[in-house]
C-alpha cells in the first residue's frame, strides 16, 4: 500500500485501504506536530503491510489472545531527499 501525505489517498484504491491510509496519515500528522516539524518537509510516505511473515517472527509475538502476525515497513522521504525507514513486527 502506498499513500500520499497529506492527500490521504492510497494505491490500490480500495475502501479498506483508504481507511487505513487516513488513519496512518492522521498518526503521521500528529507526530509531526508533536515534533514541531512542518508537513512540507514530507515529500512521500510508503507503508507496506506484510501478512506472510516467517515463523520466527510470529513466535516472537506469540500469544493466544492476539490476532495474526504482520510486518509493517514504513518509508518516509523528506523534501531534501533523505529517506527514513522503520520496521515493526506485531499482531492485528
């Protein structure tokens, strides 16, 4: 899933993905305000959700009360070309 910030649209265009894009856009906007960074510094954002995770990763977060494991890779491109990445493994 890729989405533009602050347009809150994503590709591919699906209702569920647009809801996810709006949620992540809202979270990003809140973090930028909290860190006193202007939105104009963000050129692009790409978030990849992977639900086909390897067993080792799933075992790290193994709990009968949680949902399916996933990986979330986030990439933010700044207006100066700098790329920032984050990788999170969690459960739904």
